[in-house]
């Protein structure tokens, strides 16, 4: 049972890391896209 709890804790930590990474990507991508000149091409 303790191994099962440990596995769930590990999964939750992994999901939190993935969510943080995805959030950072969503926040950063508009700026990197604009820096690459995408904003100029779009208009």
C-alpha cells in the first residue's frame, strides 16, 4: 500500500512539472514568436 501511495505522489509531482512547463511555454511563446518576426508577417 505504501508503494502505491509513493507511486501516486511521484505521478502528481510529474504532472505538476509538466503543467509548469506547459504554462511557461504558453507564456513565453507569443514573445518568441513576435521576436522571430511573426507579428510583422501576420499584419
